[in-house]
C-alpha cells in the first residue's frame, strides 16, 4: 500500500513539474494540453467533493453511533463466535445507532438478547446502562438510555429507494475499534439468509431479505448503521460471509424499512406482530420463463390448508402481481409486505391465473399463532431433523436444480435417530418418505405423522448430487 501511494505522488509531482517548467519558460501550451488540464482539474474537484461528502457523513454519524457491550455474570462466553455456514456475527460486543433524541438506540437482537446487562458507550467516552426491548424473529432490538440532555441521532432513510451500485457506508466498532468508517457499494438487494444461532428456541434465524454490500464489515459491526451518501441509515449491519472470521467483502444488512416496522411496534407495545397468509412462494421467472409476459410478482408454490390464503381462494401456480393496488416486483417484496401488515388486516390481491387476472381478498392471521407447533407435530424433533422448504435461494446455494421438489435438512441433532445413519447429512434433501413424495415441509410432517414408534422409515434423499435410499427407526 505504501509503495502505491509513493508511486502516485511521484507521478503527480512529475506532471506538475513539466507543466510548471513550461509556464516558466514562456512556452505555449497546446490546446489539447489545456483541455487535459481542465479535465484534470474537473476530475480533481469531483474527487475532492466526494471526499468532503464522505467526511460530512462521518462528522454527522460519529456522535450517533455507539458501542454496545453485553455482559453475563455466569455461564457465558462474550467472545466472537461462528454463526454457521461460514457466516459470522458478533455476540457480546456490537454497535448501535441512536435514532431519537430521547435516547432510543437501534441494534441487532443477537447483540443484546443473550446477555444480562447492556452498557452503551458513546463516542465521547460516556457510558450508560441500557434498557432493552427486542424481537428475535427480525433480529432487531431497541436499547433505551437516559440523560438530561438530548442525544445526537441519525436520520432513517428509505430502503425501498436503494439500488445496486449506490454508496454504502458502514460505521461501528469492529473488533472494538470504535467509530470505524468503511465505504463500499450495495452489491445486491435481495439475499435470504438462514443462520444457525443456538441462543434461539429454533436454533437458527431466518432473514427473508438482506442487502449485500462490499463495505468492510467485521465482528463488532453488528447492529451498526449502513448509510447512504446523504448520511441516512438504509440498513443495519448484521452478518458477513467468512470462513476465517474477517471481512472478505461480502456483508449483509437488514433494510431499514424492515426496522421501521419493528421499531414502531416495540415502542408501542414492546412486542412485534407479523401478518400471516399461509403460502410458500418463489420467483415466477423460475416457473414461467416460457410465458414471457409474466416475469414479475410472486409465484405461489403451495397453499396451506385452513389458512387465510386457502380461504381467499389462492391456488398453487398463481402469480401475485399486486397487493392493495401496489405492483409486486418479486416474492421477496410480497413476503415482506405480508409480514409487515398487522394481523386482522384485510388485503386485496391481484394474481395472474392461466393468463387471466384474478382479484382476491384475505384477512391476515397472526404469524406467531398460526405457526405455533402443535403437540402432534414433534415427529421431526423425535428424529432429530431440523428442516426448511427447498426455496430457489436454498437450491441455488446447495447447487441443485430449482425444479427439484423436496425438503432441505438444515441440521441433525447429535445422538438422534437421524444421526445414526451416516448417509444422512446436513444439506441433504428429502424427496420421499415410504413411497410418499414430500415436496413441502407440511407433506413431510404428514407422511411421518402416520408412523408409530418403532416403525422403520424409508427415506429417499438427494445428497452430494446423488439419489440415495436409506432407513431410520422412529423412537
């Protein structure tokens, strides 16, 4: 790095020396050289303006970005820990951003949710004890601190306006280097991530939509802001792709419009309620490439029985193109829109079905109530299997055909019946149980629920691009 900087300075000094000598000698400067000098001056001015813009963002955000220290008094490890599948996040030490003058701070729930005491350290060295209210599902939390004077705070932007290539500025405390500032761009807008987290009841967290950025994010940045060139918060830094723990230029952040929905409910009731429709969906581009005219919207893969979706008349194969008269770009947008509509709300949907537009209405249910496990649905736990739908994103990640229908095995519990068969691995895809196809989690549960303790189970799976048949015993 030093050699490059030195070379740049030498080259620049040489050019200026030639131009200066020409002027001292009274030599005429050709027209094309004058144009190059003007271009050089204009380019330099543009770079200086951009440099000043970055500095202005840093000056504005520095007082509003805080370090969050989580403490445990017993049985705790406050160090950095891996979060599964090469993804790493900070636990015990993180960042946050003050969003209101009365001392409300936005951060990640995984920074504050598994500790007994939270201390907030300001950039000027002051420390406050924080009161926490959080939402595990979204991995977002609010921390309240008190003082007699108003706190500096950052402005929340509009993440729906963010585009690939926009500037992305991360501020936080990576490896406890407080107030660190890094710059990159938004690399992608729609990344779904499933991250193992043993501190949650399910053992993992699902992030339906995250921004991807190449701005340098490291452990300790979690909970800190990702900002635009205006200094507005557009996302909350949450995770990185990394095998060794440090940044490789692939970071993930929760869009701030998701945070706005969570913030409003946490401030109002201390709890977040999410709308529930009862469908599994994917991109129509995967299914309808031959139809041409339908390339946007959300393709409905399955509809659960007894849900708002089934009562509304939604059918597998429908492509939802509008919600409440607002156009739907893709399945990510539709999923987020449903989740961020309060239960009990009546929604209007427009779908394409066999080339015809269909209008439907549904009254959204409550996600927590509708997905609460029933007593007779513990068969997967008895086998030691943690599964999820084989969505297009998961299929792409594990390098299988998006046309494959099955259920993805996210993890296998040690010492469980499933762990006794060495051919059954995490990452395998269950496609059949006892001659019954299992394209969805629901169909897998139904197939297994017919079995009794002690019965042999024949599974057909896809593992490492090979189809295998194996057996388990239900205890």
